[in-house]
């Protein structure tokens, strides 16, 4: 909602240099977002994301002579 107002304020004459400044302001906001995310992010699994029970998936056995799947 604020971006068109800021772009309009930065480009009163619609010159290429003014639009370049708009691009720099947008790029600065992106860089600030990246830095904030990088500082506060973590790779730890949160409690709400953990499974309550462990799910075990068994691989079927493969007969190497005939390359067929043998079910148990």
C-alpha cells in the first residue's frame, strides 16, 4: 500500500535516475529482510512440528537373480 506512494514521491519527473533510486530503495528493503531472516532463523525442529509417534517404512526385498520384488 505504501510502495506506490513512495515511488510517486521519488519520481516526480519520471526520469531514469529517479526510477533507479526507486529500485535501490526496493533492493535495500529486500537486503534488510534477508539480513533479519538470517539473524533470527534457526534449523531446529520446533516441538509443534515433531511427530507424536514414529512411522517405520520397510523396504521390500529384491531378488537379485530375477530382479523381482519379494513381499514378506
